């Protein structure tokens, strides 16, 4: 994992002009303070020589596509050059972005760069910019999360706009919270300024967090790093988010500090830049010139061809930068898919193992009862499993209390997907379970009263009835999804007038078909079984837009 460069990308809470003023002031303070002690009087547009072997390039532009300002500091060192680049960028009505890079450029191309440490400038900027990443505040030190803040924090974990990891820490059992915060956690996360969103769960808040995030718990002095795209309802997703135990921290704090920083550092340098920052043109800083210099004008004319070559080289550099960006995008998607597939495999293997154990147990009981033939008899059938989603849509019509009201075209397109065969079997299993749940809810109210919804049915279905893993059933969408107008509209589907006079309903309840990733389909439904209307399936199709897509 590449951790040699430091990169901070945040959204400023200030407007563009105020952001520029704060960045300029903090940069000047950083340059004139020890150990740099540079001459900040020579600080203007173009290239500035601010010390021996130290240059500061500054350029800016404003146009119809937005505005940007950039400062690039280059400091010559015995083994190469240290380069610090600071960019502020605004496009249209979007908030101002701030990017800070620090990297070592060796003189010898065969020499590896020296890893860059978190600069003091990063913490200084976070103090004044009201920095954010999506819904979350980005601060230099951990924010204490009380029990009342947990819902907001969970929204931040699921936020689609979040780029940075969230580092969530808990105090060891019996420890004084304030002492632990000051002496253990603060030094541990100091290198993460600008690289992660930092939280410390207050006493009591950890209990509520773990109740709501049952698959993503953190407790007992542990520290968990939550990657972007948390899915609280999917058990296998918990494996994506690393946990550092209290033992690791207590045994060797310095090593724990390095380990904790590796993932955020790697994510920061590996992730593609936001499009607006990626669109900032390549720096073309030139030495400031005095007006009316005839000698310089003559040299410029004589070297016009050279400048044209340089411009062409700049265009070529931009092409290479675009290729690198595309490769980073592909690599990020591939790594995300790999993690998801590992998690899905583990979940499916666990379910298969549980089924095999249950089968062996039943066979043993049948043998003990002298029913050896029944124990090992082949499946005597029942209706064949559909072989396509087209067949599923036909078979739904045979279920009197399960109604499909969605767009058939979207569902039929799933038959062209590579994983269609397994998806068909999983979708059919879900439909059989929904059918049995609806039948019991209507035909046997006394029995059905024990099941308040489909998820509970799957947790404790009566013998001989169909059910699926309750982990695949999600009772509702997150608050983030429900309050997003566009996403909510995507999940609003037709129903008969007898169900709702508006003939459309938001269907947050859904079933995961084929796992928890954003490739596998979803089945969205409305449960009207209690009203004897049955189950209305408004959608079977690709994963709709949410915090993960």
C-alpha cells in the first residue's frame, strides 16, 4: 500500500474568498515559523524565490468553469526535493474544495521516495476551515460522541458523499475517559489529521451504538476504521472495516499508531480526486519578469519553438494524468469488489455450513427412529425452480397474495446478467417465503400475530414453511436514503387504489438477492398482509442508488 505521500482532501465550510484568505494566512504562518523561517515578503503570483533552494509557485484563475488558487512549495534537500501543493477549488454552486499534498521527489529515479509525515499545516487549516467530508466534520483531534449523537453518526457512516474513513474509538473498560482521551487516543490519532474523521464514543454511547450497529460493533478499548459505504444491515459488511484491539494499543502504542495510520494514508493517495480538483490545469509557473525588458523579449521570440514543445509536453502530461486517474478508478473498484466477494463468500459458506449441520442432525434423528429410508431419500420434488426472471414473473401470477406491480422490463434485464442463474434461485426462495408469510398472516391470524413483519417470520418461521436468511431482509432504508428526494422517488412504486389512494407507495423494505454489494439485485416490497391485501412487490432489479453506489 502506497503511504509515501500525504494527501488531504476536504470541503471548506467557508465561501471561496474566505477560504482563500484563511489558506493564505495559515500558509504564511507555516512558512515563517521555525524550522522553516522563510521570507514571506516575496509572496506573489508566479515563481517566488523565498530562500536558497526554495521556490514558491502561485497561480490562480477565475472563469465560467469556476475558480481555483494554487500554491506549490519546493524545497531542495540532499536526497531530492520536498514538494508541498495546496489547492482551493470551486465550481458552480458547489462548496469549495481544499487539497493539500506533501511528497518527496528523489533525484535518483531508482530511489524510493521518503514517506511524508502529516504536516503541521494540515492541522492548522482544519482549525479554521470548518472542514467537512460529506455530512461529517473533519477535525484535527477526536470528537466525543454522546448517546444522543449516535443517529447522526450512523447517517455519516452511510453517507454517499463520504470519502474519508471514520475512525471510531472506545475507552477500555474501567478507564477514566478523560485521561484515556488525553494520554492514549489523542497521541494515537494525531497523524490522521485530514486523513480521517475521528470519533471517541463516550461512556454509555458505545452501548447504544453497538445495539444499532450489531454487525459493526466496537467496544472495550477497541478502535474500528470504517471505510466509505457502510451497510449496517449486512453482517458480512462488518468484515470490511478493520478493528484494532485494546491489547495491540496497550502493548506497543508506537506500533499501533503506525498501523492505524496505514489504511487512511493508503486510501488518501489511492482514491481518485474529486472531478473538480482533477480538472485543475497543470501548473505552468514562470519567473516574474520586469516589464519593458527588450533582452527578455528577444530571448522569448528566439525560443518560441521551445515554448511550443513545452506546451505539447504539457498536453501529453495531461493525457498521462487522465490515464492514471482511470487506472486508479478501476483499481479502487476492483479492490472494493474483492473485499465484497470475500465477505459474501464467508456469509454464504456460513449459511451452507449451518444447513449441512441441520441436515445431519435431522438424518441422525430419523435413523434413531428407524426411518433410515426417509433419512436419505432423494428430494421428491414439488414445483421446479424457475430458470429465469421471465419465468419468475409468470409464476408470481400463481400466488394469490403476492402481487408484482413493478416494471417488468427492468426485471427481465436481469436475465442478461452474468450471475442470473444464482440470482433466479435466490429471488424464487424469497418469493416462496413471502408467499407463505402472507398466507399465514391472512389464513391463520392467531399464528400470524406472532410475526410482526417478514424479517421476524424468517427468524422463526413455522415448520414446513419457507423462509430465507433474516440477514437478507432489510426492514427499511436508512434515514439518508429516505430524506434524499431523488433516492426516495426511485423507491416509490405503484400499488392498487385499495392499498393507497395515491396509487404509489415508498417501499423501503427490501430483500438482498445475491449478497450485499451494489452489483447484486434487490426486491422491494410493501407488506399489506395484515390488511388482507397481501404482499406488493414494486421492484425486482439492479441495486438502486444509495450511499454505496
